[in-house]
C-alpha cells in the first residue's frame, strides 16, 4: 500500500504544477467529490479533474495538516488555497481505495483579502 501522506503530497504537487494527467491518476475512476453548495456528489474522475481545471485559476494548494486515520484508508487534510491577492482555508476528508482517492468531501471558507 502506498503511504497515504505520499499520495496527498503527489496530489497537491500535481495540482500546483497543473499536471492534470498525474492529478487524475490520484483518483479512482469512480471517485465521488462533494463540496459545499452541491446536494449530490460529483461522480467520476473526468468530471472531478475537469471541475478543478476550470476552478484552479492561478491558485496554489498548501497542506498545513495531514492526519491519516488508524485504518490507513481515511485522511484529513487542512490547508490553504492561495492566489496573489487572496487566501481561502479548506479541509478535505479523503477516502482511499487501491492507493487512490475514492471519495473527497471538501469544506472551505470564502476568499479573504
């Protein structure tokens, strides 16, 4: 089994480099993605990557806390999404399967100047 922390580092690094192929490889094909304001999870790797590509802009993710659950299948990540002028804090709960992210529940605040 891949080290969950190494997977988180790879996932964030791929996002920050806009390496969407590597970013997509971090997810299972049937990943579900639930964010505030969405009543049903977004389903599927392609839909998840497409949404993040569309919303990435010039922002960069930074993890400030990574906690791996006792089962090794759940990871909580806290961090920031930073642009040149704004910072947003976020927390996501990841469920891992087959060394990939199978589900993500993201919580975030709105940008602050």
